[in-house]
C-alpha cells in the first residue's frame, strides 16, 4: 500500500469518528431538550391541579350560595345531598 492510500484510509476513519461524535452530541442534546419539555409540562399540570384543588371548594360553595339566593329553598332541597 502506498502512503497516499494509507492517508486516504486514515482520513476516512477520522471523518467517520467525527460524524459519529456529532451524531451522539445531537442525540444527547435532543434527549435533554425533550426531557426538559416533559418536566416543564409535568410542572404545569401539577400546578394547575393544585390550583384547582385549592380553588374548587370555595368556588363550588359560592356557586351554591348564588343559586340558593337565585332559586330559593327548592334549590337547597335538590337531590338531598347538600346539608340544609
């Protein structure tokens, strides 16, 4: 084998290694970005759930009181599940 053939072979191997390293870096970055998006979505969903659980009972009570005033005692009887 001549020196040129060896140099071309080595250059091909180096090029392949560089391309693989770039692909691995790209994959790692994409995976990290995806994980960050999932974490952000989970935090958003969790905060929405907490807000709903915190605000739900007072909102329901206020709605009940408003409808009781609007409809009257018949509303409080309803299906019999709400204490009169």
